[in-house]
C-alpha cells in the first residue's frame, strides 16, 4: 500500500511538473509570437539649420553727412542731409569706437534703391576716431544726381549703419533719421550683398 501511494505521488508530481512546463512554454510562445505588439509611431521632424549670425561689432557709432569739413580734423563742420545741385560734394563722416588696427570699413551706396558704388578703407592704426568718404555731385545731369540716396556701412563685412540723404532741385529742411539695424536684414553681410551686384562693379 505504501509503494502504491508513493507511485501515485510520484505520478502526480510528474504531471504537475509537466503542466507547469507546458504553462511556461505557452507563456513564452505567447510573448514571442502571439501577443499583439504595440505600434511605435515614428515622427520625422524637419530639422532647420539655423545660421549663426555674427554680432554687430559696434565700432561705427554715428554716420553724418555734410557739405563742408575741417581739413585738419576730417570732421564735418556743415552738417546736412539734403543737398542741391549748387552743392559740390557730399561728405560722409563715420565716428568710430576703439577700432583695432586692420579693421575694414566698407560702404555701399544706393540711389532710389539701385546700386551706385562700393568702397572700402582698412584702418592703418588702432583707435582711429573717424573715417571720411566723399562724393562729387554731378553738375551736368540732374537725373544722375537728384533723388534719395542711402549709404550702408559695414565693419569687417557686418552691416552697422545706414545713412540717408537726398539731392533735390530746391533746398528743403527735412532730416532723415538713422535707421535701426537688425541681424535679420537681407544685406546684413557685405559678402552676400556684393555677390548679388552686377559684375564689374
């Protein structure tokens, strides 16, 4: 009787082990093959490449146009923003703040929104206080001189100041305020502007 009971207990243990093994195998098969897999949604983002803009050097502090200068200092003594055909020259004085030697100052001049000319000067000494540009007013052709002029000035290729003046038939007293410069301006970088100008200029 004891032997029979031992055999029955052994059979029950084997059956329990088989059932347990079957359950484990069933769970593994279910996890690997039968369980619905969660959907992973892939979102593709368009990456925008942000171009880091150079900070304005802050070297050109002021731009002033005028009709006459002090030849000893190179500074304007008769300031003006409006000129007439009777005036001979437009002077542009740029007052600078602590520029290092080798700083490059450029200008691009426009008349009624159209490119006229470009010039530049490289500073030969440290702490140059001002730079002077000048343009002769055309006495022969009114169409070549009269209109609204704008000068964009750059320090080492970065736009700093825009200075506006006009040449008119009759003298008037209007004054053009200095424009605000933004790093988002289309002509912020000199190299970009020069690349769009007609060849040969």
